[in-house]
C-alpha cells in the first residue's frame, strides 16, 4: 500500500512542490491542508487557489482539506482520520 503524506500549506510555493515530488517521484498518497490564508495576508494577488486546483487536477488521489492549522482539535482529528506516515509542515503558521 502507498504511504500517506500530510502536507500543511499545500497550496503554497514549497508545500505544493512537496506534494508533487512525493506523489510523482515516490508514489505517495497526498493529503493537503490549506485555507488560502495567503490571500488574507496579501489580498487577491496572494491567492493560492490556482495551485490547489493544479494539484487536484494533476495528482491522482490528491485530497484537499480546507482547514486552519491553528485549529488544534481539527488538525488532531484529521491526523487520527488519515494516520499519515509523515507530515510536511510548509505553511507559515507552524
Ligand atoms: N519560499 C522560500 O524560499 C522559503 C525558504 C525557507 C523557508 N521558507 C518557509 O517555508 C514556509 C512556506 O513558504 P512558502 O514560500 O511556500 O509560502 P507560501 O506563502 O507560498 O505558502 C504558504 C501556504 O500556507 C497557507 N497557510 C498559511 N497560514 C495557514 C493556516 N493558518 N492554515 C492553513 N494554511 C495556511 C497559505 O495559504 C499558503 O498557501 C514558510 O514558513 C516560509 O517562511 C520558505
């Protein structure tokens, strides 16, 4: 069975490339967490939805979770549900 990776900040510059690398080069299943907080910080020009959509369209099995990583209970519930083999933290709020 493929290993599972949970990536926070998955729609950002670093997080999205982590998603692509682990999916395409290593064959892992990817779960992404991002709430487009970048658009809150930087306005419409900081919006990362396009990158979320790119991952959803190009990585088979990629699942996006709309979650604020500061929501501790929500993050813990998600980890319990997914039981990832590894977590890559690439959002700015870690
Ligand atoms: N880009 C670089 O060259 C570089 C180099 C060294 C370290 N870093 C660090 O790596 C991290 C990611 O950098 P980046 O350039 O990919 O940033 P980015 O702004 O492109 O991506 C961050 C992503 O995290 C998401 N995010 C932010 N707060 C969130 C929250 N509370 N809940 C859920 N999602 C949230 C944003 O919406 C965005 O999609 C940062 O901590 C940065 O300081 C980046």
